[in-house]
C-alpha cells in the first residue's frame, strides 16, 4: 500500500491541499494518507517549525503532497521548505507550464546555488555564497536531458555567464552534457530568456537553470497560463519525492475559500504520474479541464467559484466517470 504524507502547511495550504487529497482519495481509496505538521503555525505553537521527527516521517512516505509554508519575518529562521529539500536531497524541481501551442518544463536546480545556506550578516555587510558544484550541475542537467529526450524537445540552458563565474561553470557543464547527449540545445542569458519566454513560448520546451533563477522564472512563466493558481511542481530526488504548487501560502487570501486549487490538484497529478498511475494522472487533469470548460472558475481566473466548489466540481466529474 502506498503511503502518502500530507503536509497542508500554512495559509491557503489548509484550503487547497484537502481538495488535492480528495482527488487522490477518489482515485486511490487504498492509499494510506498520513498528516505531517510543519511550518509557521507549528512554530507558533511549539517553537519549532520542523524537527527531525517530521523529517523522519516524511522519509517514511512513498510520496509527499505539500501545501506551502509561511516564512516568518525574523532573523535566523531556517526555511522549512529548504530544509526538507536538502534533507531529502530533492535536487530536481520540475515546474511544467503547458499552454496553448506550447509545453514548457522548467527544470530548476533545487539544492544549491544562492540557496546554499552559507551566508552571514554583519552590521555593514551581508554575504551569501552561491555554490554551483560539478555534481549538482551534472545531475540536474542530466535530468533535464532525460526530459528533453522524452519530450523530443529543445533544451535551453538559462544562466548569467556574462557576469557570474559560477554561471560560466554551470553553462559549460550543461553545454558539454547536452552536446555529448546529442540532443538539440541552446543557451540564453536568464534576463533575456525571461522576456523571450513570455513573448515566444513556443520556442521553448525544457529550460534548465540554477536554483534562484528557476524560482523567479517559474513565477514569471505562470503568467502564460493564468497565474500562480495553476502551476504545480515536483521536487524529485533519487529516493524521495515531494509535490507542491509553485505558489506560496498566500496570506492575503487565506481563510476566504477563494484560492484556486488547480495548482494543488495538478501537483497531485504529478504525484500520480511519479507513482506510475499515468491513467489516473490523465483522468484528474482531464477533470480539471472539463470543469474549466463548464465555465466554473475561481476568482483569479475571473470566476466566482470558491476553492471547495471548484474542488467539488472536479470530484463530481471524476465520480461520473467511475
Ligand atoms: P504567494 O505565491 O503566496 O502569493 C503571491 C500572490 O499570488 C498573492 O497575491 C496570492 O494571493 C496569489 N496566489 C497565490 N496562490 C494562489 C492561488 N492558489 N489562488 C489564487 N491566488 C493565488 O507568494 P508571496 O505572497 O510572495 O508569499 C507568501 C508566503 O508564502 C511567504 O511567507 C513565502 O515565503 C511563502 N512561500 C512559500 C512557498 C512554499 O512553501 N513552497 C512558496 C512560495 C512562497
Ligand atoms: C518556491 C518558494 C520557495 C523557494 C521558498 C518559500 C523557500 O518560493 O518553492 O518557489 O524559494 O524555493
Ligand atoms: Mn518561488
């Protein structure tokens, strides 16, 4: 039996993750779901946002469904999301943005770069070490190459090698790997790439880049398909996998039943795909499309349906198919 850890997290995580979980439950009543609490809420209650115990629990799952965590505005708070990504070595962050006539997959390095955690802040200067390792670069570009092959698509390497030495290093390793793999590839400066992706999305398929650039690029790319409420992600390592929307805990709309649950449901779709249930993944994605075609939309897409109403409409479509 598959064990699925469910982390609602904070903010709208409490609203969109239950919807995504219901979709999984309907398709797989045999899954063993267990909750794991981490995040800001837990920190407020216990003084600790995520302990070794929770990391152990997450490691016990076959896959993790994750909401979002609110990062508190204080010194010396270690991001729970980053801690989990590092502890589980979830090095590949896959952020698909499929749209009308294009199908983009952002492959974001997920363990190093500007997120190395090697930093210090003094009274007059703060520094963060941007770490780009050969090992980290090889494994992310190889993951991107596998995807480009599967999708018969172009691989684009996003970097800032005109300025940053660690990006020269990243670009050169990526170029060498792509060349050796014999796949079509090109490379672009990340600033120009960000605009070109919006202007000519059809020219892109797989885009591989470093951690922070991938973070920014994925929020930007969501503009192509209707915003953050729609885009999911998979955080994949060699042993563990975690699925979460690209968006955060959205405190501005939390608790109002207006958040779009599509990104969370699509994260569940990626989870099903990862666990080998391709048919279930297609069914859930098709159910989302059907509900949208019925004109049922949340506020961010110009509609008036609530989070739960949208979720119920998806469940209804799935139930009718059974
Ligand atoms: P955010 O993604 O939470 O929200 C940005 C904007 O998009 C907000 O206006 C929000 O209302 C809107 N939005 C986001 N998701 C939506 C949805 N499903 N439906 C409709 N509208 C949606 O980013 P933020 O406001 O910059 O960050 C809020 C908090 O979330 C911060 O503490 C941040 O650190 C955290 N965060 C966590 C994660 C994560 O845990 N994976 C990811 C990103 C941000
Ligand atoms: C994301 C988020 C996280 C990141 C934060 C909350 C640590 O923005 O998953 O995109 O920067 O990776
Ligand atoms: Mn982000």
